[in-house]
C-alpha cells in the first residue's frame, strides 16, 4: 500500500477493521483512493495527518496475530483540527474516521499513528523558535492556484477567520464556475452604518493572472495578520468592509493556465515559455466576450446629455438596447453585485503594463483614440491613483525602460482615454451607474509571470493594496435623516464644483471621497427641503470627516414625477434569459461538489458517504 508505507510498523493483517479481506480489496476501495488524493483536495491542510490516521484504520498493526486499533484520542484531536477543512470543500467527514466506531481507548490498548509525526514537529518547532520571534509572519504559498485550489483556499481562509470573514458567490461563469467573493469585516455578512465598502477584482481578463494571485495572498494575509494581532490590519478590517473577487473570469484562466503549462516543458530552454504568453488565449470569457468591453456604455450617454441642464450624471440608467446584445454571465453577475452593495471605491487588477488608469476610459471625442477625458471627479481619481502608484515599489519610478509605452512622465498614473479609448468598460460603468470610484491597476508587463516572480510581486504590491484600501477613509461621510430621525434612503449629496452626486444607501448613510480643502455640500431628497453646509477638510486627516444632514419635509408628495432612474429596468427579468439549457451533465455538476470527479471517474464504488446532506 504505497500511500501508507511511511507508517512506523511493517506488519498488518486482513480482514482489516473495515472488513476488507485482502490488501488488493483495501487498495481498490474508495477509502484508499481518498487517502491518495486528500493532500491535493485539502490543499495540503491536515496533511499528512489524515492520511496516516486513515492508513492506521485501513492497515492496522498487529502483534501475535492480534490487531491493534488506533487511539480514539488521536482521532478526536484530528477531527477537531481538520473538520473545518472538510467543511470548506463541502465534504462530509469520512465514515472510516468515525472515532467511536473504528478506534479504541488507551485502556483497551491502542496505538497513536501520529506519534512519529508529533516528534518531528516538536523538533522543528524548537528549531523555529530560534528565529526572529518578534516578527510573526503569515505562511503563504507563493505558487499559482488552480480554480479548484482557489475555491478551497477561499473557503478555508473564511473558515479559519469565520469571525471576520465570509465567502459568497455572486453567480457563475459561462462554464458554470463559481464567481466566489471573500469578504472581510468585523461583522461579516452585513452592512454596518457608516462603514465604507470596497471591492477588489482580479483576473477579469483570464490571461492576466497576477492580480488573481495577489488577491488570494491578500485574503490569507488579512486573515492571518488579524489573528496575530497586527494592529494596522485589525483597524482596517474593523472599520471597512472589504470584498475580494479574485477571479472574475475563471474560464479564461483555465484556458490560459493550460496553455502556459503546455509551453513550459521541462527543457531549460523552454522555461521562458511564459514570455510568449502575451499571446496566450483566455483574455475573454468562454463565449469569446471581452468582459471589459461588455458593460453598458453609459459614457456615450453622458457625453450626449451632459450639456442639458437637468441631466443627472449619477446613476445613469442602463439603456434597453443593451439587453438585446450579448451580456456575458460574468458581466451580469458583477453588475448585479455592484448594484447590490454601497461600494465606495474599487480596483480592478490587470496586467500587461505598469500603470494605474482611471476613468473615463472612453474618449469624449469618438474620433480621438487618445484624448484626455476627465470625469467631474478628476482630482479625486488622480489622488486615488497616486495612492496606489506611490505605495507600489516601482510603479512611480521615472525609469523609461518599461513595457513599451511609458508612463514615467506622469509617474505611473494616467487617464484611461488618454492612454487608449474603449467603450463598455467596467470602471466607467461603476462611475456612471453607482457611487463607486474604480481604478484599473496594470500590475506589470508580464501578464502571466513565472512562479518565481510571485513573491517579489507580492512584496511590490502589498503596501499599495493596503494603502489603497485604507484610502477609502478619506473625504466625508455621514447620515441623512428627516426631522424625526428617520434615515432617508436615496437622498442626494452634492459637492459644489463637482457635477457628480452620491446617493445615500439603505440606512441613509453616504460616503463622498474628497480631497482636502473647503467644500460646499448640499443634501436633498424628494419631498424634503435642501440643506447646505460648508465643510473644511484639513490636509492631515486619517479618517473621513463626519457630516450629517437633517432634512425637513415640504409640501405634498402628489406632484412627484417618476425619475428616469426609477423606470423599468430588466435586471430582475434578465435572470431567465441568462439560464442556458442545462443538460444532464450540467445538473450533475450543479449537485455534486467539484471533487466528485476524482471518484466518479476512477471506477471505485461511488463514495456517497463523502457527500453532505445525503
Ligand atoms: Zn486586462
């Protein structure tokens, strides 16, 4: 039994505890198969412990023709430590590790299958304790993460940090993969009054993979550092709600990763295979749609209508025509997500350049492919982009030798349309349809860097990502209520000189990113009087200033007209169009977890005992 040959005994007997009569029978069962793949399924967690304990059941030692069972106490401890790892991949605790059924107490005479392992760990802990004890660090594996590993890693991270973290799916990709978000905040799963929400999105282009990895590292880092007591991380998580979508395009990633694998054969000369991958497929989703061209083009509407006096440039509705075109399920899922939470700021991580670009991405003159096309929030966007670029190790350097196009003159930031113009981008949509300000971060020249670059890239970007997240606490926030203290949802907060309003969220709270200075702010709502305040935002301010508004009711509401943004919007109708005809295979995939294929395709009797809720 190859997977059990590191046990510290060499004699076993059959039938074993599970009733297998021969070694062959034991080896061809689903229990042994599980032990052979468990390391990969749990991504190395609880390894080799599970395997050794499993082997001790499958092949117990014997003495004088008498079988010795493994100890119940070892099994109980294992179950306590590792149960959450199974939970995370939605796998039931294996029946043959039932501590009451197949294990024995010390009094009955048992053996500890982990005794050798524990000895080794004690020795290495002693050796480790000599190393810089004042700097507890997070152990992150700086390798590429497959889709299956990513899902498992996110769930395990959330399980490990369940008091501050939570995973949820915003939908599925074209090929049915989950678009899984991990959230960090001190009260996961709900919005807290005045707590700003931010999002980080990676891998929108499936072949631009560095952002995806950095976000996975960030999730692990936030979890571990919070537990270790890192004050900065605790403050960030306690005051912010952070949503991380590491991969918006897992189908594209699958394709890109498989091509890179094909290109990197073991011969040393081929090791540079990743350099070819500027050409790698997988940029688009599985329907060949470029997701960053697939959002509703509200920027054209803005350019057409901005001169009319009553045109509101916030929350521009989606034109009906958009829904007649091809809307990718990934785009749809993200649009719904963007609308469902009061995001204040966001970053979308890409690759291929080293620069931060900010809206508008679509040029104000259709004939000009490169034209400075600022939003009303140009100064705020610029400041936000500077925050990232300046905290990045090299992005704002003035070296001229980078990726072809050079942004050294602007020290690593640029207006999107001035770089190159395109319509249907995600950042423009965020800005014109919601309150959220989104940056596009180009992390480096290489879209699919070699694995050895992952750790250096993490070091280059870690501070930039943290500073970016912290910068959501700039500007002004507050609550809009009526004179009875009822919070007003959907009230408008205007800043003089910036023709882009923000609206209050469900609880009447709002956030307005603003640069330091004096600002005239006005709050209004339908049926209420308007209130104006003069606000001074000092230069050195590390948290958002608080400005509340109390609005008095005026007149009757009978003259209320329907605002354009209240009209029919096919968001909720769209669901049924997006459902593809699910074939028998599709249903199978829906019902069974991702790891089921390991077992169903190997010819063993199907281990239904690994399915939960069966
Ligand atoms: Zn991209």
